[in-house]
């Protein structure tokens, strides 16, 4: 009995020891989590960070986002749209393909709706056009049949629980043709009539290139037939600027989207995959402050990307999540949209079709661009474009887009108007970007001609545009402070112990606007022009920028100095964050194996491989 009693006592003592050890470990983990959250809250404190962009200027405005695949909406507007929607914008997201090349449509569409729900955008705001993923549909040849890789269907459809747009609108499914896709994009725009359209641009993916081309064709048709509809258009790259961008999330201060490296581009001779885009002309929208965090796992967009399990989108979060979202504007108030355009030689329709780039070998990311430049014959002595308006116009600016072939340039020209006046045209930008010829407004103009007076190698135009107002109104007012040396946007900004100054710059939606800077609070800091100068005892300050003519357009940031121990603490914190990101990515990858059935496919593959090695055929 005494032996039994001793055994029981020892067992009880062991259990108590194990319980105490478990409680100690649990308390230690809880303490570590509390310390981590406390430090993260300090880093992410946005109490004094603010920007007027998200206040009320988009309230009741209609915003349409047109993307190729179900996760591209996050790459296109994930850090912008949620706050605009929350503050009263009327949002519609249009997804062109089912993303069904290897994954079922209902899986992709369900993931997208759950992801958007994480950002506060409900399912009814999403429209699925139902076209196939990864096909040659955009340049389909006569008699060629296009089928969905996963279903074998040759017409629009949606996954279980969803309906494709064409069926909802017309009661029938649409055959997979380029014309039907263009027609559905045109139809959904005409039906919704958005004030703003954000669309995926020509990028390193078959569907991205195809949807960009289809959208621009649809938009050209709308603009030619509706003289009173001029939506604001922003286009962006979902691949080179996000999915394939540099993984730079983990840094002392949030990074903005930087120019893509040459090896990421279709043609490294240019700055982007659209030759006519100058990087300096990009529109930079700041992310809303709720999207700014030093922990990926806390970013709302990371949680949304985590719903796209089948695409492993969360793995690329450290590339996708940045301090700004980058777009290029396409003006829709071109007076030539419905004008009669003729050329002395070449193809007149190519210079008045809203399309900057076009490609026929759509699956080849390095194929030459075709059918987007009207070239004059070298033996054409006139080399003239004639524009005839249907009604008299007031014109103050004509924009010319040269052949983007860097060796073929128009070096001079002259524009002659129906009133007998004329203006000289300088050498056009060699990459085909907009060359603006601005002059005093000319009234009651019924026609004008552009004549080439000099060229190198050959002369050609991609587009010609005329405007009543030379300056473009983007439809919103914006100022955002940035680090003038790195060009990164500033929110909560940390300086190192040895830094004694920070030069500020500003991005302005109106290039002609002037702004003022002031220190709202903080000691040990002074402002010298646009440079903050810090004393040795500086700890933290708040800086505000306002437009001089409109103080309601403003940006407010904080700047804080980390001492040596604070910097080391941050470096440790960053390592912990990276580890948490890896752990959570592994969790989501594992979840994907079970949720989407890949676990059983993977298991079967390895079992079959083992069977083959020992001579057993496993079906």
C-alpha cells in the first residue's frame, strides 16, 4: 500500500510540475504576444496621420474596376477602393474571365467574393463576365473555336451560385469571341455609366494584354457614339507593379511602387510595358491609413489575399502591399472622338481609336506590337493628317503620339486651322509619349491639318487628340508628402539615431498648384524651406501640407526618431514579423491543400509514383 501511495504521489507531483510548466510557458507566450502587440501599436499609431483624399470627394461617385482575373481587383485597387466605398462611393467590380484554366470557376469566384468581403465590399458589387482564362480568344481567327480549358465550354458561364453578365442581361450565354467580349465590356459600361474607370493595362500576361486591348476598343466605341460621356480613366499594371514587383515590404519605412526593372519588361528600351508611358507621369494614389502597418498580417489586404488560396496570392503580399497605388490617365474629352480623320497615306483609323498598343501574337510577351501606328509612306510628299469636326469646336491643345520606334521620329511639323492660323510642332517624344502643343484657345474651328515637315527614318503617328482645355482635370484633388530623396510616400516615418534632416517633397494632382508646409507639433525640429532639421533632443513631430488655394486639400504625417535601443528593437521586431509571415503562409498553403482538394491529388501523385517504382499500376 505504501508503495502504491508513493507511486500515486509521484504521479501527482509530475502532473503538478507539468501543469506549472505549461502555465509558465503559456504566461510567457501571452507576455510575448502582449509585448509584440504593444510595440506594433506604437509603430502603427495613425492618430496624427491623415489625408483629405478619402474625405468626401468620391461620395456618390460611380467607380468601376475592370480586371482580367478574380484576384486582380486586389492588385489594382486593394489599398484604395475599400475606403472609397466606406466613404460613400458607388462601386462595381467587373471580372472578365473565370480564371478557370486550371481552377474551377466557382472556386475563383467564391475566393474573390470572400476576399472583397474582408475589405467591406459585398458580393452584389461584383460582376463576372464569364470568359475563358488563358486562351487565344482576343485575337481569334475566323472559324476558330475557343473553349474553356477546365470545362470544354465555348460560351460564357459562371460557377455554381453565380451568373455570367451576358446571361443576366440578355438571357443567353455568349460564344467565346473577341467581339462578344468587347460587346459585354461596352454594355456593362454603358449600363453603369461610371464616373471613374480603373482598368488593367497591357502587361506580362495573355489575359492582361487581351483585356486591356478589349477595354480600349470598347471605350473607343462608346466615346465615338456618346459625346456627353467623359469618364475619368485610370489604367494600371497588375503584374510588373505588384505581382512581380520587388518584395520590399520589410523596411524601416513603407516603400512606394518603384519603376520596374528592365528584365521585368516586354521591351527594356522603355520604362513600362506601354512604350508611351513615362514613369514620371504616373498618378500616385496614397493608400488609406487603415492599410498602413509594419506587420503584413495586420494589413487588411493581406487578409483579403489570404482568401485567394488557389492562387497563393498571400505569398506575394510583400510585393503587392505598398505605400501607393500607381496609375496612368487616359483622357476621354478628346474632340476628335467623333470627327472625320483622313491621312495622305497610312491607316487613319489607327490614330483615332483610343488604343496606344496592340498585339497579334497575344501569348508571346516579347512579340512585336502591331496595328497601332499609322505610318506615312516615305515617298508621300504631303505626309498630312486632316481632321474635320462635325460641329465647330474651341481648341487650345493638340496632342501627338509619335511612332514609338525609337529610331523613327517626327522632328517637326505644322498645324494649320480652318481660320487660317497655324502653330509649329516641335520634335515629338521618341518613345511615342504625348507631345502637347498648347496655344491660345481658337474658337469656331471646323477643321485642322497636321503636316510633317521633318522626320528621321520614317514618320508615323499612334494617336492624335485635340482638347478644349489643355490642362487635364483628374476629377479629384490630392497632395501627398514624400521623401524627396527616395520618392517614397510618408505616413508614420522613422529616422535613425544619426539622421539630422529629412528633405520633403510632394506629389500634387494639379501640377500648377502651390502648397505650404508647417510643423503642427513637436520640439527639437525646425523647417527650412522643405527640409526638416532635427536637434539632438528631437523625438517626434507632426507635419502638415496644404494647398494654398484650397486648405481643405491636405496631408498630415508624423516623423519620429528611434534611438539605438529602439532601432535594435525594431530590427528584432522585423525578424519576428518575417517569421510570422512565413508561418502564416505555411498555414494558408496547408489549408489550400485540403480546401481545394490538392491534398488528395498530391497524395495520389506520390502513391502512383511509388507504385510505378515497384511495378504496380495505380489508377
